[in-house]
């Protein structure tokens, strides 16, 4: 980052903006010597103060809130499906040489379409999360398969290789670490299903709205502006 009188101007290049998210290839290590950069759809929104590192695919209209860490520097790759939202403070990381298989390909973390991951949750690979899943506040999801439509309530832990069947409800504070516990889960109640649907609706509107709010560029002071407009003003 350059520190100069020029860098305080509100018409700066994107590269001078200290508010940009940190998007980077993984570092070279003995266990992962090939550097791969994230692939992020243009319609996705990645908030400032967020890290996206390594072989990460972020699909259409994904919303990534501030202070999210998506770090594919050990376990890799990650997939984040269309219309998924990762809320403030979410962490994604994975273990080396542990994976799930989806359509014949190995992933450290695979998150399908229309998933909501609420504030402060940890998703740690190897992990598969199906469509329309809600992962609650401050939950831990590690070494699991979670089928479509599951609702995991706040402060729950789901781990130890369990397979949660579709449309099941993990209660607040539950510790699901055996297949017997996972098989005993009841179906998602109507109010929880409606809550998850509303969270999805709201968060699907955020990516285009934030893109409009911040413009095409941001300066080092954090102000948003449209580069084309500023160039016309200066010319």
C-alpha cells in the first residue's frame, strides 16, 4: 500500500484502496506447490475486510459479508454455489488430503445453491452442504454430509462423519456426532423453514444492491465512485 498525499484523493485506482477484500492465490507450500487464484463470478459481491484465498469457485449472485475468511490454502478446492450467502465472521477452511466427492470431483468444501451460513459459523472440510440449507449462528459443521433443506440451529455442532438426511432439523445447541443421533433428527418445523426462506430472499438482494452502493471503484479513504464518471469529470 502506498502512503502519499496522492493516496488520500477520492479518485484513486482500485489497487490503492485499503478497503478492498484480500483476494489471492494460495501460498506455495511443500504440500500445495501450485498456486491457484479464486474464480469469482462478476455478479457475486465480496465485502471489504474479507479474505478469499486459493482454489475457490464463487458462483452467481453470492453474497460474502465483511470479516469472512475463505481460506483454501490447506484443504482445497472450495465450491460456493449460486445465491449462497456467507454472513459476517463466517470461516471456511479444510484439512489437507481430506475431501468429499461431487460429480466425480474431489472438494474440501462443497456448498451448493441457496445456502445461508449465518454470523460466526465455522464450516470446516471435508464437508458437503446441499441446496437450501440453513447453517445457524456460531455453529460448527466439520467432516459431514448435509443433504438439501436441512436447518442447523444456532450453537449446534455437527461432526464426526455423520450424514444428515434432507429436510432434518438440528436443534439449538445440539451435538450431533454419531449417525444414530443424525438419524433421530425430526423434520424441519414450518416456522424454521419460513425463517430460512426469508433469510434467503433478503440476502439474494444484497449483491446487486451493494454493487450499486459502492460503484465500480473505491478509493483509499473508503468512498465509492464510478471510474467512468470521474474520468469524464477530469477530462
